[in-house]
C-alpha cells in the first residue's frame, strides 16, 4: 500500500515512525513543511525535514522533539564567545546536516536532492520530499512585529498576540518533483497530527498541492493535533484562533475542507462526531496521543484501516 504523508516536525515524527513500522519503506513518501526553514550563521536549516529524517533514522532527541540524540553544544558556546546570536540552538552533530545541506545548495543541488541524500546517508529508506524547492517562508505578524516563524516560536517563545500568518512565496511556488505524483498515485494520503496553521498550512499554500489533494482518488485521512480543546503540543491553539479556526477537531476539519475524508479524534472529543459528519468528515475515535512506540504503531494501523 503506497502512503503519502503530509508532515510538519515534532507532531508528525511519532506517527511517521508508526507508519514506517507498518509499511515497506519504499511505500512511504513524506511531503515535509519547509515554511519554517531558516538561516543560522549562514547555514540553511530545514527543521521539519530534519526532524522527520532523524526520527526515521532513530537519531532524534525524542524528549526535545527536535535535533539529534546524544547532542553536545560546543560550537554553540564557541559562537556565543564570538558574539554570534545563539537563541536558535544548533547542536554539534546537527551542524553536520546543515553544513552538508548548505554546501550542496551552494553547489547547485536542489533541496529535494540534498534531502534525499541526507536521508539515505542516515539510513532512511522512506522517501522524504520537501514540499517545494523554492523558498516559502511562514511569517507571523503579532501586535508588535512581523517575524519569521523561528523568531516567533523559538526566540520570542510564541508569546506575542498573533494577528496574521502569511506564507511568503507560496502562491508562486511549484511543488518539488515527485510531490504531485506521490499524492495522485497514493493508495492513502495521511495528514499527520501537526500544527494545521504553521506545519500543514504552508504545504497547502502551494496551489498545485491543494489541487492534487482535491483530485486524488486516494482516501485522505488526518489525525487531529487537538485533544479536548487544546493542542497536544506547541502554540497551535493561538495560531488556529488567529486564522479564525475553532481550537477543536472541528477547526482541524475546517482547515482541511473539502478534501479531508476521515479524521481520527481522541475519545474525549467523540461527542463532536455528529458535527464533523455534518461538515463532511467521518470521525473515528482512537487513542491519538502516542506515548510509546507501541502507541505509534497502533495509531498508524488505525489510520490505514480508517480509510
Ligand atoms: N526549537 C526550540 O524550541 N529551540 C531551539 O533552539 C531549536 C533549535 C533547533 C535546531 C534545529 C532544528 O532542526 C530544530 C530546532 N528547534 C528548536 C525546533 C524547531 O524550531 C521547531 O520545532 C520547528 O520548526 C516546528 O516544527
């Protein structure tokens, strides 16, 4: 069964590990968010692509949900001593990824090519594609300033009041090679339990991708990142409100209308099933908070069966 998953970073990593355990590696394609890509010390950092790659390679720092396990931060300390900004913590092992990516991009490689090469070198057999090779950048406008996603999320700790979210460059961006085919030829399309606004939103802001989702014959199944009126992690609630979305599985369904067919929701939200059905989305109650690997695999099975 060929499965294509739309994914952000931390929220997606667990479900992707579960899917990887259920499928032949070649049957899993991941379309990753690049809206929160950033430049640090002259290096191109693709946080969500790296989180997914590290997760599938078994190298992710699971407690943090980003960066590599067994990490050290000597280079960060040395950069601080030289007066460089250090609010975005690049670890020593993680640096190898950004150095390799930046050098390859400078030599003319596409983000798709270098993402594939990094994944292969780290032993990942699933296909990880950036949503686009062209720059798309999520910007967050608060009552105080217009910020890049990482300035808002990491530097300012998501504290400002968000008034709008933009995906700069998205309306002109073309999907990366293979993305449209992966959606069109899939047997299932999965929307991971990622932030609908800043993780999946940038992917959907690429016009040809949303057209492919509307026209694919594959059933599209999502997992709610919202449980009982609050996000499982991160600032999804405030960002959904800023976009006029209800902070509930209903808001998630609204973000993915009209192409989402099925949404896995937590048992605590089972009462919303009739309203979801009225919105055209079949609700399936499941244990969607993955607390261990068995939970990741069980939810992945549930996603594949729900379709
Ligand atoms: N998140 C943080 O909260 N603080 C950090 O210093 C930080 C550094 C970092 C370095 C590399 C990387 O790939 C991710 C990193 N993240 C950090 C996570 C990242 O900013 C966000 O979790 C994602 O962009 C949201 O999906």
